[in-house]
């Protein structure tokens, strides 16, 4: 998958169209004079759609009507670079100062109040790409997260060096950078886990997700094995994930398909057949792999490889 950047000043009408197209009919409203306008640059880093956005004071809204008419299921992380913003969703109002980030859910209505001459980096990605327990994701939406030290500081460096760069990034590098970015976002949000017994359950879910990723290419990675390694029954494992956005089996299949997509896009693996890639990621047959791949990405593996090349 190739990566490209575009950036241009937009009058109010074009800005409204660009913003709505990029973010699911997100609509700007000016705060005072002049009319709301801004600039946008976009790049695709694997599963992450990365944007640099800046503009005049304004409120941008994804309304209930937009949610109904243009349903999307992405999480968005906003890293504030300059100016101030407030994310408003459900009954929460989360102020974001420069050097902080907030996460919110595009599947539900929200609006952002953007003050002064502002700029931010926005990363949008599928909900299950983050590999965090659902309760941990929800808890992380309750406050802004500082990027001054720890994993947050590493994420801030990633945003500066990868998300905000103007030069194109090659397909394989973009995919790997996107995967690294998702791990950094997850690390920066992990301290939002609630304490107590629920927090202990989230910590156990997180260990299981890490175990799955570490053993993804092993054919015997089954619910039974995962349960046994973590000293529980398969039924207990199922109950542990019953409130998550996907089951353990779905999570394994989704991560394997993403790994196969990376291999298909890797020029160093251009001489490896699709059947060999499917077998490496534990799909029983190329036909089974093709059906699952098409269901996830909307194209056949061969078409995805041609597009990447």
C-alpha cells in the first residue's frame, strides 16, 4: 500500500466537503468570524489513517443523523499540537491541551470545540485493531492523557516522526509503522484500566491478547491451548471475553488476516505464493483464506497484492 500526502488551503465550502468526506460527515461551525476553514494532510499507515489537521476556531460535529446515515466503527485519537480542544461525547467533556491526547468513538455522536489557531494529529483505526480489552478502551475515554513521559513520550515521538512527515512512506514501511503506532497507543492508554477485581480481569485479558499475538503463526493456537496456558477452562475463557467486541477465535482470525495482508504488500515476499502465505498464517486452504480475506477487506488476496505493488 503506497502512502501519499496532500495539503492545501481550503475556503469554507471546500473545507466542509473535505472534513465531511474524511471523517464521516463531520461538519464545521465557525466560532465568530471568519467562516470556519482549515487544512488537512492525510497518510495511510497500515491500519491507521493518519491526519494532520489545523484551522480557525470552530466546532466540528458528527451528529446522530450522520451516525445513522454514514455508520463507521473507528476509534480516533487526537494529539493536540497547538491551541486547545474539548472532546464532547455522551456526558463527557474532555479538554485537551498541547502535549495531550484523547480517544473517542466515531460510532456515536460527538463534537469537538477547537479554540484559537489550532492544529492536531488524528489517528483513526478499527476498534479491534487496538488489542485492548473493551472496558480499558471505554475507561481511557474519560480523560486526556499526557504525552510528557513513559509510553506517551514515545508515542509523541512517533507522531512527530511518522504521522506528521510530508515525504511518502513505502507500503511495507507504512504497514509496519502503523502496527508500531497501534502498540504505542495501546501502551499509552493501558494505565486507564480500573482497579479492583474488574481491573484484574482486564489485566488477564490483556495478557491473553499478548499471548495470542506472540504465537499467531502456530497452527495449534486454539481456545483450548490458550485456556490451558492461563490455567482456566475453555468455558471460563469464553466468559472472560463475552463482553468484548470480538471472540477469541475472531481475534485470532482477524490478526492472522492482517499479518497476511502485510506479507502480500511486502516486496521482499513477492516471490512467495498466496497459498504459501495462507499456509504460514494457518489457513487450512487457499480457498478458505480467500473467502475470509474477501470478507474482511472486500477484495481477493491477488487483487490486494497487485494494488500494493
